[in-house]
């Protein structure tokens, strides 16, 4: 027994080595050695009852206290040595080692959508290519006020989604391209496209490095104030750029710094009289630096202040109108980003920007800036998206130094069934040419229905309406576009 000492054994036994018989606890001859002072009974040869009586041991007088029942052996208790705790405890199994960081918990497996594209697995990166082909009708292919020349249209789309599956870092992006062919108005044929590819490097637990590449392909409409000429077809505008930034967390303080570069090129325009309008004077490169400082008051709530500087440098010092349009800009804004129960994610900010031009005749352009974005998962089936953005854009209109542009959109997507999604949206914009009496206001609406037959095939039907009102003569237009097509995902 642990901690037992002589005189404290179970059953009240005495010191080690004490004979229970000698203590008077047992009768000799039952289950213990005979007393040394007692003679052994003689052996009798009598048979029967007498013999059995003769074999019985003689009765002896009890000594000591009587017992209620005989005590069987063994009679000598073995005393174990006292247990002493070892200096080094044995290793216990089943208890986590505090010095080892436990692996992160696996996220619960998402419910598999039987209509979601699986994509193509390339190593640890998933590529999701999409080929779309639509046919329909466009009431105003060139977006002009006169000579609208409505036409049937064929629209071919290519799209590539990129998503990595890495334990650290992340690669994501979406690349899009399309070509519109008008069967009755060949001069309106045009390409379009946009895309971005982002790489996030987790340098440490608190430091992230972000790299982004982007591109944009668009066309100028013939009635644009920047063209101010009768063109045969829509000139193409190319833009490509990149961003490199770093974000670091100092406990609740979040600081980020980003550098940007963007290149813009304009295709020459072919005029109706057979001549060419040179637009090389509009080619430029923009460089920017943006810093943000935020403080996490509550998880998901981060107020911030942001400052930026940029410079825009034209390839040609003097444009076709005789203006030196290179400029330098600064700006500051304050706002907050917040996330509420993962259903509502938003960022809202407001501030002011100032742009100074190399040509003193263009003066200084000061403009308020307002930016907001919101994603609200109202129900598991309904999602609302809203965006507002403002900027100062470039222009080639003589006497105007820039364009104050404000854009906004609202979109609601609802799943009628697991494989049927209905999307409706509104959009609006205002472009005010500073230094020229020109203002253009656009508002539009669209409706789209997607029916996914399986993971590889989906049907799409859409309608879009645009109405632009411009103070520039001949620049206003109205358009209606109907499309019906199929989208294939290998």
C-alpha cells in the first residue's frame, strides 16, 4: 500500500513477521502451522464413526478475542516499499505538445454544385475556359444619332478564369475578350476585352506582397466629342498596366503602399472623306503612387485615410490642337471598409483631387472624388451589388483640360432554381468636360437569364438598353440590343 508503515496495515495486523496463530487469531491445525507446545494427535486405526471421531483434532481453548469466521491464508502480509514519484514523468500519450503549432483546421467541404464548371487542373492551379457564341439584334451598332443602320449581330466571347489552390500565397484572375460582327453594318465591327491577373505573396504572417497585371481593349464611338469627325469605323483604344504593392499589419494598424503604371494607345481613325485622323498625340503613360493607413476598430471595420500622387506623360509634348497636356496630380480621401456577418461587405470613401497641367492655359483642375462598392447577400438565393466611382479622365477637346467622370451601377442576381439565374441591373454615368460646354449623361438597364444545363453547357438570353444625352451636337443616341446564345465550358 502507498505510504503504509508498520502498525498501519489493513485488517489491523501488527508489526511485520507477527504470527496470526501466536496472536490467537487462528486455531492450530486448521490453516496454519501447529503450535510448538502442542503434541500431534496419535494416529488411530479405528474404522467407521469411531475412526472419524479419532481423526478429529483435539479441541483447544480459545485465546484472545473470538472471530466471527475463520480467516484463510496467506497470513503474512507483504509490505511494498513506499512509492516515490520519479524525477522525470513518463511521456503521456493523447496530450498535445504545446511547443508544436497544431495544423489549421480544414474548412468544411463546400456543398458540391452539380452545375458548376470543374475547370482544367494544371498542377495546383485551376483554369476555367469559357467559349460563348450569341446571335441577336442591335438597333444602333455605331451608337450614333443619325444613320443608325440596325443590324443582326454575332458576338463571340472567350473567357479564362484562373484560381490557385495553394496553402500559402494566391493566384487569381479573369481574362475576357469578345468580337462583335454586324452583318448589315461592317463598319461597326469591333473587338472588346478586359482582364486582370493578381498574385498575392504571403511574405510573413503580417506582410503581404501584391502584384497585378491588367489590360483593356475598347473602341471610340463615332459621335464622341474627342473625335469630332465622321469616321468610317470605330478606332480601337488599347490600355495595359500593372501594380506592385505591399501591405503590413502592426497589430490593429494596417499600412499599404502601391505603385502603378498604365499605358494608353489610340488607333488612327479613318474618315469618310478617305483621309486619316492622326491620334498618336493622345498616346501617354501614367505613373502613380498610393499609400493607405487604416486602423481595425473591430474585426471587419477598418476606417482609413489614403493619399496619392501621379504623373501623366504624353509621347508628344504638343498635341494636334497645340496644347501641352502632360500633368501632375495629387489627392486625398478618407473612408472605411466593413464586413457585417459575411452578408454585407462594403467600402465607402470621399475626398478631393487636384491636377496641374504643363500648359498654363489649361489651368488647374480640382475635383471631388467619391468611391463606394457593396456586396450584399440578402438571402442564399439573392445577391445585390452596387458600385460608384469617380475620376478625372483625359480629353483631346481644344480648351478642355479634363473630364470629370462619375459612374454608378446596381445589380441584383437571383437564383430561380439551382441552375437558373436571373440578373437585372441599372447603370448611369456623367461626363463633364471642364473648360468646354459639353456634358454627357448616360443611363441604361439590362436583363439577363442564365440556364445551366450541366457543368459544360449553359444557355444565355439578354437585353440591354442605353440612352445617352449629350450637349455636343449629334452625339446623343439610343440603343437596344437583344442576344441569345450558348456558353461552353470544357
